[in-house]
């Protein structure tokens, strides 16, 4: 091992694939660290549920999609547990069962700084660190926009980075000390934050019409949600728009959409890596209320129509977008059609929403988080 490699500061990222946002947040921060401070850091990504949890907790990632679809039970569990005192009881009950695994995690992953992007590891791992006498900086980056669960928060952490001003009240309610909170934003990959080309150039490159409102319809990487129903209704309504649908890895959905007899210009895609360009070239985004997608859309200056949310954790995302004038909640397909028609026919409404989106955008969040990490590990520089 070279001297330079030995001198690198090691950061352990704690995440789990319970939803795509935790891994993508870790990757965005790592990317920002390498852009801002090339060659200074090395990284360990630890999926604590999969690698360091006893059964059945180690099945949390594959069980997450099923659990999140049981919306009533998910909402009930979220709201009942969303209390710092109840979380302490839960963790105290689990402690005898999980502590050996947490000690093994710490032994396997010595580092200069821990960075967590998941709510459920922080309190127990910090307890394990205290028991083992490990004194390393511990930073939590909250990856929910507004409706942040009490499990995110512990004053044993050195710093808790939160994405919005609205999340502050949630943190204070969870007994966080204000001096341990820092509002920065949600970490987003650099490709969403840098402008490669203007929208006209991008449309030419993509082969999209340059003279129509572009409506982008997405359902995440797995193409979840009522995309087929919404797309068909937009088609039969003959709205004056070009429809771009991203079906993600859902090949069955992509095949169905490609076989529709389209009355309007329509472009159907599977999983794409060009989502930043798609967002910059579009005018309106129709999506579920995931925090990462909302943050990316705000940076792109898109109007947002939200059609679905995960109860509890994403409810605040909807009110945030609506209250700030960047979008609208439309859980029914008919509502989506009416809103699209209104926005297409009234460009002044689109312009106002674009201004509001850009006001809320935090394109520098990942790099700002990287600066905070650097300051913790190089305090005298």
C-alpha cells in the first residue's frame, strides 16, 4: 500500500436498500467528495440490514416494497413509532439481540468518520460505539424532505444534516439540540446539478418536438404506479402535449405502452441514464412523491404533479411542493388530466411554478455536505 493510500481518510457510509434513496444519497456524497477533494478519501459502503442484522431484520430490503404497499399498516407503524420515547423503548428491547452484530460491524469497518443516510441504525450503533469506547465523528444526513421520523435524530451524533427548513421543527420535537442541526439540502448526483445544454438543444438531441409542452411521466426505477392508466388517459384526452414515459425496468409496462395507438406525440423508454437531460428538456413532471425525484425536479425547474405517496414519510413532501407553489397533488387520473390541460393552456402558471421550483432548489447540497465532512476530518486546514 502506498503512503498516499495510507494517508487517506476513511469514511464508512451506513445505508440500506430499503428504497432507492439511501444508496443514491451515499453515492452523491461520495461523488461530491471526489470532485471537491480528489484522492483525499476512501470509502466503505455498509448495508447494515443485509450484512449486520440477525434474522428476520436482514430481510428488510427485499421486504420493503411489499411492506410499503400495505399502506394502512405502514402509516400506522410510522405514526405510532414516530416518538423519541417509543423509539428508545424499541431499541432497548432489540439491543440484546442486535448488539453482537453491531460490535462486529465496528470491528470490520474501522474508519475516521461514520456517515449515516438511514434512520434506523443511528441510535443503536452510537450506543455500540460508546460501549466499545470508539470516538469518531458521526454525521447523519437525513434523506426525507419534510416528514422526518424520530429515529433519524439523536444528540449522540456530532451533526445532523437536514434538507429543508420544515424538517427543523420535526427535529426539535425529537429533542434535538439546535446547535447539532444544519440545513443543507438533499444530496443529489452531480449530473442533475450541472447544465449540459439548453432545453432546445436537448430536445433536438433526443428527437422530441421543440414546439410543444413536454410532459414527463415516471414511476421510479421499477416503473411503479398507475403509469399505464395515466398515459392512456392523456392519450384519449388528446392534450396538446408530447408525452414521455419512462417505464424503468418494467419491461411488461414498456411493451404495453409501445403497442398503444397514440393520438399525440409519445416517446416510451425503459430504464434510462439520461434522466437529468429528460428533466431539463421537459416542462411538467408527473411522478410519485419521492424526496430524491422532487429534489431533482426542483433543480431542473419543473412543474410537478404528484400522484402517489408513501403514507407517513412522504406526506410532508406533498404539502411542501403545494405550499411553495411548485406543484399540485392529483391522486386521481382525472385530476391529472384537468391540471395538465390548465397548465398547457396557461403558460403564465407554468412560469410561476418554474420560478418557485428554482427558488426551492438546492443544487449545491452534495458539495456543501462534502465541505462539512472535510472540515470535520481536517479541522485545522
